[in-house]
C-alpha cells in the first residue's frame, strides 16, 4: 500500500468497507447470554444487526469477520493471586462471571504472569464452549528471534490455551527498537509470512499488532496492509494520551498521540483494541479538584467509568481491555458497559480540559506492567513510581513552592519508609539499565527513580 492510499477521505473509507456510516458506528447490545454462541453465528450472516437492551453488554462488530465482540475485554496480564501465587479458582470465578455477563474477549500473552497467564487463561476458558469466547494472544519478544523459536511460541500458545485456533493473534509490542527490531523479529526471518500462512490455514482468525514507541513502525505496517491484511491494531488510548502522549514521557519522546494512531487505523479500515484505557490506573485516581468537576456532572459515576465511557464512545474501537483482578472492579466495569452510555459533547469537552490540566503534572507514565522486574539490585520499580504518582494525584506532593513544603516532605518520607523495605528503595538503583529495554513506555527508569532519590535523600 502506498502512502497516498492511506489518505482516504472518510467517504472513500466507508465505500471501501462497503457499509453505511451508521453501520460503521455500530453499537450492539444483547440480552440473552446463555445463547451467545448461536447469536454469534447469526450475526456473521447479518453483521449490521443492532439492539440496545438496558442492563446488557454493548458489542461491536468486527467488520472483517462479523465477530460480535464485547466492548469490554478482559486483560489477563495481572490475575488474582494469594500469597504471590495466582489463584486459579478465583480466575475461574471471574471468567465465569465475565462470560455470564456478556464479556467474550480475553487477552493474554506468553510473557504475562511470569509466562503462565496463557495456562491460567486456558484452564478457565476451556470450561466454556469454544464459540462463547474469543481469545487473543501474542508473539512476544523472548530474545530468540529465529523463525523456529517463533513457530514454537505459536504452537505453545495453542497448547497452553487448549485451543486449535487463535481468534486474535498479535505481533507483540512492535515499535520498541524501531524498524530495525521489527525487521529482526518479524520480517527478515520470515515470521510474519509464516503467521499469514497460519491465518490462511484457519489457525489464526485475525492477525494484528500491538504498538508502543516508534511511530515509523506503526506507519510501515499499516502502509503494507494490502500485503499483511491486519484486521485490528492494539493501541494505548485514553483521554490523556489522545493529545498528550507525544509530550515528553519520562525523558523519552513518545512519537505519536492516540488521536493520530486511531485516525490512521480508521482510514485504513482496521479496528482498534484499546490498552491502558485508565493510563495505568491514573485515571481511576485523579486529583481531587478534577474528581469534583466530574461529580458535579454525574454524582455517582467513578472517574474510571468516565475514562471507559470516553474510550467506548469512539466507533472504531472493537474492544477496551481492562485488567480486572478483583470481583468488585469486574462488576463495576461490567455495569459501565451494560450498556455503554457514550459521552456527550460537553462531557468530552470537560475531559479534554482535565487532560490538559493533568498532562502538565510531572507524573511518571508507568503502567505497572511489571515487564522491567525483577531488578537485579532489588528495586521495586513500579512500586516506587506508583508511590510517587499517588502523591501527585492526591495533591500531597512535596512541591518546593508549597508553603507547607517541609511537612509534605516529611510525610512523603515517613510513608515511603512504611511502604517499602530498604532493599526496594529507589536509592538502591545502580544505573545498570537492565530494565530500560523492557519498558514498553520507554521510561528512562534510572532517571525517573532519581526524582525519588532526590526527594528522599536526606530523610532515609
Ligand atoms: S537501572 Fe536501576 S532499577 Fe533498572 S535494573 Fe538497573 S538497578 Fe534496577
Ligand atoms: S517502569 Fe515500564 S516496564 Fe516497569 S512497570 Fe512501569 S511501565 Fe512497566
């Protein structure tokens, strides 16, 4: 596909899809959950079917396959655990609740949960009919970029998930390392061609990629979509990253805002799966002054539900991933999407103002994914960043210009000592940089830890 081909007008885009504007912005909601499998098949025949029942999950239609996908997807990166070990019984319970309440998209990867997420997910899902769920997994980067290693990873995923085909298969985290890494991981070794062949055989139903980092990689893949025929792209999207992702993120420049990524996918005719709708939890815990502004409009709505509604209001979104490790969060999120109440124009404007305000705050854009762990020197990297960000979000940060700076600093340090054992402190960082290539947010981790070192230096 040439660059020019990607600059379709909206009318051309709709024409290319062979559908009306209304069906391009389809909202779907169904009532019967137990009969979902047969509804899924019916919908394949009539992908523009719509209905909206109060209390029922909202669905979107995959324009390429007719899959009817729940707008809320289940992210299996973090799973409920007891004493540091994943609690399979709880995973099963939560998956059962999710399926019973209309969630049918489950996203995992070979590297999640210390390499075991696929196995836990497979055990939980295998107890349900195969046509009652869509499972997504990925070709992760485990260091060995040979074709043989890629083939082994794909076969292992099928085994772990106890399935003979994958509904949604992604090239995991392309963008990190730029075009050079993309070539090494997927192009020069023939791995992407191999995955296309597996799709031709029906062992992959939809091929896509998840993107972080260097936007040239994102552009290159979509500019070659006539060849690779990706049907979905997973992007980080929330009301802050919409226009502020390309601002300085923790010392490294993030190339593209979500607005650009989303619009380009829409032009090319590829739907989006959304990751980080809450920006690593930040949007569930926004500063008090912004929380109050939201409460004035919707007194009972949580900040998280606002963030989900904002994402779900975009018609090109196929599903929105949320890691729901507790039943309470799962129930709340199911309610938000059953059915989704799209944001109004004035609500969007309010969120835009809040995004402008929050993006000026110097938080570290850590999403607590844990990819950088363990640190060989024992530093609790995501824990340190979460502690630091919390103090900013709660308005207790020891800002030198604050009148009560000394008191704030002393509270910050006291809380820090209570939260972390000494070996996990930021000051233990030896700048070895082992963590940096693992961070999908491209955070210069030692630099950012030094913010905390600076604050705690004299009080520890
Ligand atoms: S740079 Fe610091 S935090 Fe990162 S792995 Fe090395 S010691 Fe740990
Ligand atoms: S620092 Fe990066 S890799 Fe580590 S938990 Fe945060 S986002 Fe994930």
